[in-house]
């Protein structure tokens, strides 16, 4: 992930997918099952809190904790104001209103999708930036929806009332789904607000969230990507940083700038060391309450195996890229995704290898199990941990082959993905809609066909490289005695086999794909296309592996839901649920940390940007942009640029405002340091830090580098 | 390996060491045992020959084969001339005399050691090149010895006469060693030539090689490294290539240029397509006759495991390097070695995954085993294959822990290497010389102390990074339940533990090392240095693993020797022994190949150099040097630059002359393509190719780029 804009199980940005899976996903072969399998799901609240821990519900904030520790009283008015000033970017990030005229602040990397879609052959706003000085120049984003949380209503009783105890899991699920849909529709009809029933505490609570929607959102300002993502991949997840990862939008209603009652004022001073700060945003997903058995699985199998594959892919892609500029262009997207995932997973692994974290997880689990055992009402829950452990064991036993044959790690190839889609479409489409594999249901058809018939170029050399390498990976994993591996390789070396397949397949041609897709099974069977035949050769085992994983995942989900409810019954609220990409309040202090015996200061300055660039001889990605080089002398180089704080954030918090006690903006979340990656599993404030753009640098940059004084005036409220 | 200059088990350049092992080797912890274990040893001749296969003995050349296939008669005179024109670089490469005044041609990368040592703070000859126009400017290399093979004498009977049958393995070994030393001394006394008894066919033959030595060797010419290694790591082992990987020396005797009777004349035309060519050089080591069991071990365990570790190291080092120029400088050497090894091992793995190669190995082995079974004189040999398989199984079972704890993959750290040396020196030095671990014997003492007390800087951040990563690797490999792993981590996360160790150890200071080394065991024990205590914690298991591996390796060696002798008894000569870094004759044709359905032409031209540079925007390592850019217009751009041939070469052949039927130079070996890496295990000419500098480009470059017409005249024999 570039920065922290990760919605739950986002296919585009989740660090949980290898490029093979990612590539295959793009052709819609794997959908939710892999996502559930690989993401870890359904998590429950924690009972012992660390210092500045927590992604708190706005209707259950940690008033007492904060009062005791910081002497600050969170009033209802303060909460309501911050809540309604906060904005969710449905593309996967957070933001806030910062003027009464609907100005919205977020990150450049949250704006990336809009920036890219607004570009054309003559304009690359993503790379070069954008500024609409007169409002008339503000450009409407193609498909951006912003949500503002207007109210929260507890509907737990109403939901539970229809889910009678004794209902089998499947009926319970359906009944719950039905009442939730009813509540949502009723609320929508009544209020006109987008209304979502959110499952919290794994089913311990159901809250109805009502959102005001803005769908006319226009781009106001974005800097060049070079300054927004200065330091690129090498500095991603690292600190100190020097990034102006900011963008401004404006929400419109009826063709006019929206009039906003609740927006955040700008702090004059900005964030100061040791200051108490709050982060209001939308953390996407956390896995803080995985059982110890599942955490150990992550630590000992899932992360090491995923990393082994990522290291390999990174080397293969890097070596390929180094051979020519054109190669580098072809591999760029996949390489970035691999590097990004590798960094994220290494951080998570490092966290799980910390015995303190595991010890605290273990003692918490013990406490909860003992409590469940002692409580007759929770007798069904007692076995939940064992059921998860058992399911996890089955998953572990099947993970290698599942990953190879169903998730497609043996076949890292666009062409294989296409071939398999054609094979399966021919088999699935004649079935009743409800009996098909998920990715072939009618509602997904349009998007599937759009991708399947895409004429995006497919590069044969790149395909061969990736396929040969993934076939080699398969041979390594299974050994050459494995029957299915032998069938796959067909008596050839991986390199030869990959070459034959890529050379031989006709699915390279869009017309062939269309014809096979339209003519269906007889045509697909008669075609004997070598890539389709390969997909066929593994299909029976692949499907049965998928079934095993899906079944075990369902078993785990149900057990986690029981643990969640038990935990809630025992601890009540007074804690916070796992992240659900809904609005949460985090808090902490602006504070540096120790690294390898060195003190890492809490903030950087604009001077540091030029120093970091010079130290790297201004070579990309350390090439300070021309605008910043040319206007260096105008700048106050002592202006704080980025800073770190102990606030508890995760992917999805990108673009969250950082505010002070007065609810004034002092910064803008855009990343976490490498130690914060473990926050997925559990909170720590020893070294984990949220990384923000300092509010002062935003104004300094707007005024002195981008001649955007008008925008700066609007932000600071100068008439 | 940059190019092909790899002597047997060279610590500096062998692709068989991970950086951890390499780093540790540098502090002399692991010597021959690892080398034997990891390099594969003691190999025997092959009986079915492929087309242009073979690294032939000069006293047993493939006259009949070549006569039949190419209609060319190898005369004694031709052989004698080529042999005496060939030169061995004892630093690990090959060369040839190319003028009567002692001019010697080899590769820039074979000259690297001399070039670097001749440099000083004002001169970087390795990077910038060198040319001594007047002979008086020729610069004497510090420690370069050249050998010319003058005669070969079969001493098999004399050796075997003292090795009575029935002698136990150890006595036989000692008796053999004694007679070989006697023969060598006698020959030296009689002829004044360096005299080595060379063990061929795993003991099937013993030949006495007499060499004329040149120790006054002076540098005449080398181009810039930029053109010698154009394309750098990305193009290393690849083809097409555009490298002028050449250097010239002059052998001196009594302060005067040596007068040379046998030197190679220069071909007017140079290498032409489909032409028969010969390569006379010193292949370092091949493993062509490993048993199938051992090859499968290489394919299924050794190579995948080594590669997994290399991928990981490459990513860690690359990511570290990308963070700053200074980081890149610190990691450069290790990163290059890792990339190089990764490429080599991937090539070897690809070769072993070719079922054809394995099938031919299998059928050969079957034939030999049947023959051995049928021959009563070979009854002891019959069990040799099983003994190897059994030993291999024990090695496999212990390899993981051996690699972690004794070979040091768990502790990739200079400081750990130093700490272990101090610990073990304290224990070993009081023992009688013959009972010590090999690296602590008296003859190695000076060099060990030189390295141990080196004040080369040790970078704490880099040490911590590598140690944390290798401790993580250990945790991944063994799981956190492993008792020794727990002891190593001492209840901490790998990152924390690495930081504590590197921060805490005193062996960073040379003075501390000296004191501990001098004061010995009581001081080392009393010091409680955390890094030394870590070495102590694993020492007992490490030593016992080493013993297991050494014992099994010895068992394999003896079995291989028996197979070798049996093979020799059955097939006689008429084949060629595995490479031994002694002079061999290979042959083949100048010929392109197919790659992914594309035809790769046999040669490149000077024009291609500029095209490749332009295509890469002249970014390093594709930055065509200024000299070549400035003089482009003078050059005949159609001049052939590099070419490929089917000749059977391997590391150590770097710098070998490529000659035509008239024994004229048509090229200069400097690399093999990626498909040639499998030649270690077996010959193939489908895609495997030797890569040479074309003779014409050498002259064109000397005359038109380097204004070295005088040198060119000497080479082409113009007065």
C-alpha cells in the first residue's frame, strides 16, 4: 500500500495478495473466498488496553481514559463537531471538511484514482499536480462518493429479536440479513440518508449508521506526485519522511459548493511535541482478536510463506526490469505491488515475532476462555477456540496446494487467468445463478466480461518469465514426483513448458476469447487450446481445494462470532471493536521514538527535504521537484514538514485529520512507520507511529510553492 | 561470478556461498568442510558424449570425434603449440601468449585483482583503465603468477604401486599423498618446473603436470570497467552482449620481456558463423558425474533452499541500498555477490529441472551400475551409489541446522564471525596443531590474525539489519518452539535481539579482539561479551553438526573415488575427466540459438553497443563510456563485437583464447549465457553457449578508441 488508504479486503491495495493472486483477481477468478482466507476475519474487542490504544466508536469514546491521562474532557459537542467534520472516501480513505464552502482535505494518494481518471493524453494530473484557482476550474471526479456520518442508532435488540436462539447457523444468518435490510430500507425512506447496519464486536452490537452522501465532488488542488510521495518505495513506511501527501476537493450540492456547518478550523501553531492529538478517520480492518492458534499460523506459516514468494517475485521482476526501460515499464505495477506487500508483511511478521505481544495475546485468551467456561450462558462458546484451531489445521494442510492450484501461484500469467475464466464460464454459466461459483453470478457478469475482453496488451516475454518462474515454484514446492505437478509440466522443463503454453495459446486474441465465451462448452472443449487444457487439468483438484478452504473459513467465522459475542457479554462496551471502515476516534501524543539506540525526532522540517534530496544526489525517487527547488529561497525552511504520533491507526486512515483539543487541524495522516504494521494484530506504542503531514507545511507549500494563497486563505479562514 | 573466472571452490567468486557464509569465511570460520559440502565433489568421466561436449586433456584429445565430425586433424604439433601458448592465471582464470615478446591476453575481470591492487588514492585503474604506451610504463602486478603447462607425464603406476590394495582408507590416503609429494619434489629438483601431480578421473589416473612459472607479470592495457562490463549485473550471463572484456599483460624474465616460442597468431577474419573453433583454458570445476541421488538432492533441496535465501538477501540488501547512497556503498559488495550467485543458481536449477538431462543421467548411471555388477573386480564398487545416497540422506537431514548454526546462516554478521573466531581460537589454540579445527592450524594463523585484527569499518546499522534478518530466518526455519532457537533469541524479537547484540558487543574494537585473542580462554570466558556468549550458546551443536557433515562428506568422497575408478576401468580414457583447473581443450562451432521462439544471432556488432545504450538512455550500467561515445564516428560499426559458440566451458575458462583450425585467435572467452550455467552438471548445446569477445573488436577498439596502435601492431604481428 502506498500510504494508508486500504479499505477492507480491497483487491487493489491489500498487502495480502501476491502478484499472482492479484493478476488472477484482475480476471475475476478469485473473489471473496481468497479474501477471507488470506485476510483473517471477524475479530473481537480487546480487554486490557495499552496507553494510547484504540479505534473508538464515536458513540462510546474513551472519555474516562483521556480525562485521567490527559485531563481533557471530551464533550458531546466536541464529538458531534469532529464526527460531522469527518468524511469517508468510499474509494478507500478518509478526509475532513476544512471550510464552510465544502472544502475537503485528504491525501494525494487517496486522490490518486480521481487524478488518474481526470487525466488524458495531454494531462497527467496524478504526476504533475493540479490547481483550480477560480472555482469554475474545479474538475468533477468521475465516480467519487463521500460519506459523512450523521447519526448512530443502536439496533441490536431489534436484530437479535428475530434471530431466535436455537436457529441453525444458516437460518440465523438469513434472518439477520433480512432484518438488517429492513432496518436500512426503513431508515433510507424516512431520512433520505444512506443507512448501513454495521456489525460490531463480531455481532455483539448492531449499529445503524446514517450517512449524508456527496456524489458531486470536484478536485481543487493536488501537488506533483514527486513531492506527495517523495522518497518513493524506499521511504514508504519509513521515517523520517518529507512528503506533502495532500489533496483538496470540494463537495458540491445542486451545482454549488456545499454549505457545511461542521468543518475543522486550522490550528495556528500546528502539532507540537508531546501534545495530545486526536485522529478521526476510517480504519479499514484489524485482526486484533485472532486466537493464539491463528496468530501462530500467521507467524509460522502464512507470513513466512507469503514473504518467501514475495522475495522471489521481487527479485524476478527487478532483474527483468533492469534489462530494459521497456521491461521496467511492463513490470512496474506488479513490482510496486510486490514491494509494497513485502514491506507490509515484514512489518507484521516482525510484530508477531515479538514474544511480548504473543504473551499478552496468550494471557488475554486464557482469561476469556476461563470466563467463558465459568459462565453457563456461554457454554457453546467454550469449544470455539478449539474449533478455530481445528479449522486452521485443515487450512494449513491444504494451503500449499490451494495457493498453487486455486489461488494460482503455480500459474502467474494473465493468459492462464483468461483461459481458466473461459473454461469455468463455460461450465458455470449454464447453471442456475445461485449455484454458480461466486465470480460467475449475473451481478458480476458485466464487469467480468469487461475484463475478459479487455484489449490491454499482454506481453509474451513477460508472461513466459512469470509463468516459467511460477511453474518452477510449483516444482520446488511439490517436488517432481507429485502427480498433478507432472501433469502440469507435461514432461517438460518449466521454462520450456511456459514457452510452449504462451506461444501456443490462442486466447491472446480478444476475438478468440469472445467466440469461446459466446459459444460455450462445446467450443471450449473442441478448441484444445493448450492454456485452457492446462486449466482443465488442474480444475478438479482446484475446485475441491476451494471447497475445503471455504468450508473451514465458514466454520472459523461462526466460531469467531461466538467468541465475539461472549467477549462482549463479559466486557461490554468500554472497549472498541475491530476496525470496520467506519468512523473511529483514535488519540495519542506527538512523540519520537528510539531505533537501534538512536533517537528519531518527532518531526522533520522543510530543510530536511532538501537535505534528503542532496544526500541522494536528487536521483529518483529523491528528485525534489523543480517547483520546490526553484522556490526554496522563499520558504521558511524551519517549517515543520512531517511528524509522528502514537495514535492507533491502520490502512483506511489515510487522509484522516489530526486535531488538537480545540478540534483544530494540526496535521494530516498519510502513513505509518514500519513498526506500525503490526497494529493489524495488536497495539504497541514503543516504536509504532502514525506519520502525518504537519499543518504548517501545507499552508507554507500552498502559499509559497504553488501560489495558491487563495486556497490557503480559505483554509485558515482569512477572508 | 562476474564472467567466468572461477577457480575451484574459490571463496571470492564461487556461486556456492551465500553472503552469510561468505562473510563468515572472511573471518576464517568455515573452510574446506563447507566448501566440500556445498560445492559437490569428486566427479567422474562421462561415457556418452553429446555433440561438442568435453573439456579434454591435452594428452588425450578427441582426435577421432573431430576428424569425423569436422574433417579436421589435430596434429601433435598443433596441440603442442596451443598448449604452450596457453597460460593459467593462478588468481583464477585463463589466458594466452599473443606475441613473441611475452604479451598475454586475458579478461578485464581476470585482471581485476591486479588492477585494483595497482590503484591508489589518485588512480583507479580498475574503473578507468590503463595503457602503457612505452614498455617502461608497464606496471608490475603485486602478486600475480602465470603458469604454462610444459609437459604431462602419466605417473599412475608409480602412485598405485605404493597404495597396496587392502590398505584402510586413511592409510591409503597418506601413502598416496606421500608418493605424490615425492614425485613432485623429484621433478622440481630435476627440471626446475613447478610440478603438480594431478588426480584425474577421481583417482583413475595420476598425471604429473610441469609448469613454467612467470612471477614478474606487468600490466600493459585494460579498458574502462564500463566497457569491459557494459550492461553490468542485468546483462551478466545474458546474451546478446556488448563487452570489451579484455586486458593485456606482459611476462618478464630477468627484468626483460620474456621471449616466447609458442604464442598464438591473430586471425585476419576472426570468428565466422558455423566455424569450428577451439578453446584452450582452465575450467575450474564440474559436477558432471554426481549420482542421480545427489543430483536430485541438488534439484529438490540444495538449489531451492539456497535460492530462497538468496532471494531474501537480495531484497533486504536492495531495499537497504535504496534508502541512501551511503547504504548502497556499504552493501554493494555483498549485493553483487548475492545477485551473481542467484543468477548462477537459477541457471543451474533450470538445467536440473529439464527432464531430458535427468533421464540421460539416470540411464547412464543404470548402465554403469549394471557393468559394475557384472564385473567381479568391481564388486566393492557396486554399493558405492547406495552409500552416497545414504550419506546424502544424512546430510539432507542435518543440512538445515548445519547451515544455520555452523555455516552461520542464522548469524549474518561480521561481529558474530569475529566473536566465534575468538571463542574457538581460545579453545583450539592450546590443542596440538593436528587436533585443531582446520582454520586454526599454524599454517593458517598469520592470515587468520590478519583478518581478525583488520580495522575495516563495521557498520552497526548494516550489522543489525543483517543479523535481525538472519535471526528471523532462523525463527522461520525452526519455528519458535525450537530449544536452540529460543536460546539464541533469549526471549526477544529478532530485531531487538540483533540490536542488543550489536550494541552490546565489545568485539567491535580491534584492541579488545587482540586482548581476548592473546589472553585466551580465561579472558574470553570472563568477558561475558554478549556476541561471544551467543557463539558459545550454539557452539556445541554447531561443532557436532560439522562433524556429521564432514564424516558423510568423507564417505561420499570415498564412494565417488570408487565409482570413478570403476568408470575409468570400464571406459578407459577416450573421454574426459571432470574439470580440475588444469589445461583442457574444448571445441565447438560459432552458432546462435533459439529463445522463446526467437532466433538469437551468433554475433553482435559495435553498432549494437550504441543501440543498447540508447535503448537504456545510457543510464548505468548501460552508460557507454565517453571514450566510446567520442570516437564513435571513427569506428567501423559493422565490426563484430561479441559472439557465441557451443564450446564446453565453465568458470575458470575466463580469458581463454578461442582459436581456429590454424590456431589463430578469433576470440576471447569471457562469459557463458544463462543456459550454460547447467554445464556444471552436464553438457547441452541446445541453448547453452560460451560468450566471447570477437578478435576484430579488440583490434578496432585498441586502434580507434584507445590510440593503442602500437599494441595492436604487436598483436597482429605488424612490424
